[in-house]
């Protein structure tokens, strides 16, 4: 990437989605929704890998471009930067359960790029960010509802 492209880069995030053994139901819906985000200009996929962890804990990492029949994801293949290093893969795989498969996605938030660029031009720099997992939001709402119901 050129210096100009880097200065215009939006926030970059990653996510790891684990599919536990016995709960893997790949229908193509995930690929379709990912492509919808790309086509809408919401995100740009920077890297994507598939991790598998066998029952003995051995991990295999496959770049999306090496995953065989990509179906509709083939249009992303040429754009991938292969940003994740071996150490990154090992770190991410530590969180996986044996027998599971995980998708790892590194993406730029294109929707936020103009704001991020403006903040950098004004001398700002990101010093903290985070995400609230949906499971935590659900648990909080359920706890509030329980408190309202029981009064305790």
C-alpha cells in the first residue's frame, strides 16, 4: 500500500468465528452476507483464513485463496493481502476447542474511513477501542429484566 492509501485507511478489525464440532452447518449464507458487505462498500476484506483444530490440538491454517472451491468468494481472492503471520494464527488457534473449525476475517471498515482520515489529519490518533459481544448485551438485558421482575 502506498503512503496515501495508508493515510486514507479506515479502522481495521478482525474477528474469529468458531464452529464447534457437531454444530457446523455451512450453507453458503455466510459467504453471501460477507459479499453483501463488500459490495455495499461497508467493508474491504484484507485477509481471511480457515482454521481447523483436530482432537489432538493440531491446527491447520488455510488461506481463503487456497481453500479450493470458493464459490462466490472467488471475487475476494485476488484482493487478499495475507496479513496474518504464523504467530497470529497460533495465538488465535489457542482459543479454539478441539474438533472445531474457525473463520478468521481481517477487514477495513470502509464506512468509517473518511471520519478516521479526518481525525488523523486533525492530529488525532486512536488510543482505545473495543467491542461488546452480543452475548454480553443479551446477558445484561436478561439481568435487567430479572431485576425488574423480582425486584431483587
